[in-house]
């Protein structure tokens, strides 16, 4: 994030819950970006309930409302309407939530195969 030329202010925290939907997790830092986004960083030993180590919350009006980086290396992207997309590199797939969950597997160099879950 900072490599893209954005400025940021970092506030160190000590065991503070920082997001209304987080019921556990030790927030150790909050990064405030110039564009209005905030990133809450959690300790690896005590992440959030869903395993997030970092939650990037985008400013209002963005195409994406939130990005969650998890301990299993998956990344969840939430749209303002509540639709989620999860990229799971260990399983080499994507999960899309629209009318139920849909799984896409994309082998290297080939078009993706899609299946409903």
C-alpha cells in the first residue's frame, strides 16, 4: 500500500477490538491512509474470528468496501452490496457469492472452470 505513493499514519494499539463485526482478535496497529481507507492489523497469535490478520476498510463510494487478509493466505473482498469474493491460493481457486456460492478453478495458463457449490 505504501509503495503506491500513498501517505499513511500508523497508530499502535494494545489488545483493542477495532471493528464492530469483530468479536475477538488483538488489534496491534491501525493504519490510516490519506484516501480515507483504514487497515486494522491483528496479531498472528490472536486474529479475528474468521482468521483475518488485516482488514482494509475502504472509504465510502469505493467499488470495494472491505478486504480481509486471512491466516490461511486467503483474501476476501467485500462489495458495498454485501457480495463476497474469496481467493484461496492454497486451493488454487476463487469463491464467488452471488446466487449461492460458485467455485472457479483456474489452472495456470488456462481458462477457468466454474462449478456451483
